[in-house]
């Protein structure tokens, strides 16, 4: 292909974006959210919570080896995964709620990609300078000592942040102080090193180099969010009817009315995805509102009212064009769509809390042995065998008595002991084999099947749990 022929490539090379520093209410809010979210992420694994001598004392721990999820005083067992599913449903409904009310507010303030990109840009600004200085450094073709020093300092700092990010993640799955020591002395499990390496690499690449490319091309949320938005959703937008025609436009003739926009490009220069909000709503827009801060600062300087770029709803455009005030803020937020999401979110949350408070400290599960369904003993007695799984969710050791209800002639025998009592360690699960014997000639021995109920009773507190099953006889 010659140089004069147009390219047929469907890929446009990335133009590096160097956002300018801006001050304002929304920028301050983003700083606060970044500090809080990063603080929670990095510090949480180090908080302690006393659960007793035999249990981990990490406040938040996903103990995969023991198949437990510890969150302060709450402990989730494998068969209680519906709690995790419920939390994921609440997270999804919450995302729908905030999107329907305020657009991509999740993307602009709390998405991990946004938070870490903000942190990397902050480091870049500290080391290389603000937008103009970074642009000059980028356009400098020659790699001299100063450029190499600044780039290496920036990349090393990014790498350290990325390593801390990957390291903090694995601390949620194992005791943090122990794993921290093992990582440095080289005795940690290979899976820990692999996880840290993968998260370090992805954080370094996504936060340092890909940045807005992840939001625009890799993330599916920009393409899904439109289903949750309508004309009453508050989004960051430009009041075109107030700003146009722009004062510095060459198309304006002398004496013609001019808008408030002076085409200073401040809104574009601070945008982390490099778009011009004055061109209307765009897929790339994160709704981070930094353009609002930049434009308000310019309006203050030229003596114009703030709000040329602001949070607004499409339904208010007609009124504002003729000088009427927009709807009250709460009329935009409290509407059928958001009320529906809030109601669903509350119902799921209430259900989870209710289920958490009514769940028992002890559980019993019974699995009859089907091969054979029964055994005839030498004295003519009929014996059925069961595998019984006992759960002690309490943080103390407990002694239980196992009994059977259904026919007074039935007797229980626990394998390996002549007693009906079972000792359980704190916060433990125990699988034991149990025999139920019916004497010859009794009703359970002669019937095809008899419904029986296993009872598990705490000998100290009297707490009880039961499970129904069947006793199989000869059918004669």
C-alpha cells in the first residue's frame, strides 16, 4: 500500500491523555472517596477480631482451606452461600439504582479502575509535573538523563503500588501477618506468588497505561447502563443554549449575541478520558464531573454564573431554554424506576438480615446408606445405616446427644462408641456413621418404610435440631 492510499485499519492508535489538575467540590469528593476506598482495601485484612482460641482472629477472612467466610462476628459456611448471592444481588440493584438516578456515578467515583487510575495520575503529576510539563516530556523525542530518571521513578512507584495491591488481595484469603512474613522469606504457597504477580501486572498496565481504554473498550457497563437511564436521569451535560455561540468562534460576526462559553478548553483538558462534553453525551464519559469544577472556575473568573456544565436531566432542557427553573432535585431522584430499585434492594437486604438472625447454631443432615437398604442381624433385628453430618457453628466445644423418634422400640448406636453422645469441637463439622436397630417382630422391622426423626440436643444449653428420614424394614 502506498503512502497516499487511505488505511483500511479499524483500529485507531491511542492518543495519550494528560489530564490537567483541577480544584473544586467534585474533585475534593473524588479525593475523599479514593482515600476511603483505598484505605478500606489495604487496611481491612489487618484488623483483628477475637473468635476464641481455635478460630482465626482476622476480622475479614475468606478461608478457602476451611471453606469459611468470616466477617466480624458473622461466619458463612459453604451451604450458606445464599448470603453471598444475596449480597451480589444487592450490589447489582444498588448499581442499577445509582445509575438510574445519577448516570455512571459508579464509574466516575468508586470503580476500582477509576480509583487506581486516579492514584497513578496523581503519582505521575507529582513526579513529572502538571499537564503542560507532561506533554513536553511526552513530545520530547530524545531520551536524555532527566527523562529517563523521571520515567523510571514513575514506573517504579507505580510498580510498588501495584505490588501492594496484589499483596493486599491475597491477605484476604490467609492470615495477613503470617502470609506477609511468608511472602518475604519465600515460604508462601506458589498460588500466593502467582496471584500477587498477576494482580501486580494487571494493576500496573491498566492503571498506568491502558487507563481510559479499559473503560471504553473492555468494560461492558457503558453499553448496559442505557437500560437503567431515562430522560429524568441526572447526568453531566453542557447547557448548549447558554454557552453557544462561543465567544472565540471565528464564525461570530461583530455585534451578534455571544454565549457564555469562551472556548477555553478547560473542560477538555481536565477530562480523564479526553472527550469534549460540549459535544453531548458520549459513551466514554465517566460522569466524574471534573469538567464541572473546571468550567465553574472559569465562570467565576469571567464573572458569569456557574452551571454552564452541570448535573442536569434531559427533561429539564425545554424549561431551561425558555428561562424556567428545572424540576426539584428530589423529583428526579424519587421516581417509579428508582423507587422500584430501592424497594427490591431493601427487600433483599431485609431477607438476608432476617435469615442471619434466625439461623441455628447447630445443624444436622442425614444421608441413609442405600446399599444395602437394611441388614438382618443374627438375632433377627433389622439395622439401617446412616451417615450424619453435624455442624457446630458455636465458638465453644459442645456435647450433643443423638436420639431417634418414631417408634419406641428403635435404638441408636453411634459407630465406635456405646454411647449416644457426640463431642464437637468449636466451629466444626463432623461426619459420623450411625446405626438404628429395630428388634425382630416390631412394626419398623416388618413395614416397608417408617418415618423417623433424628434429634440432636445440646446437653448443656438444651438447643435442639432435627432431621426427618425413613427406616427401611423387610416389608413382611
